[in-house]
């Protein structure tokens, strides 16, 4: 394990110490957990963006999408606890 030094403003250091105490952790553990959570959020956002780009490229390539009306009906049925078939993608109207 390596060591990294960070410099933080005194006011932030006080806030970190208070937050760590509320969480029942040392400031060190709190900072490590916070960094790990932030990295995970960033990785999830990156994965989401990549998936969105892939799906957009597929829409551009095939011209097929699910209409909002079909998606809305499917989502409402799912919200009611039903298990309807996933709506089929169709060519977009231009």
C-alpha cells in the first residue's frame, strides 16, 4: 500500500472530522471510504455513458427504436406488478 499526502483547508478538515465521528469512523477511514465511493460512482457513470453511446450507435445504424407510447405502456404495466413482453423496436418514422 502506498501513501498519498493531501492538503485540505482547515474548515474542511473540521467538517471531515465531524462527519467521521457521526459515522463512527476515524477521519482516515472516512476519507478512504469517501474516495472509494466517489471512484465507484465515477466508474458507474462511465459505464452508463458507454452503454448509452453503444445503444445510440445501434439506433443510428438500424433506425429502430421503441416508441415512447409503447415504452410508457410497458412501464405502467411493470409498475402494476405485471410482466408484459418487452416492446419490439421498430423503424423510426422520418
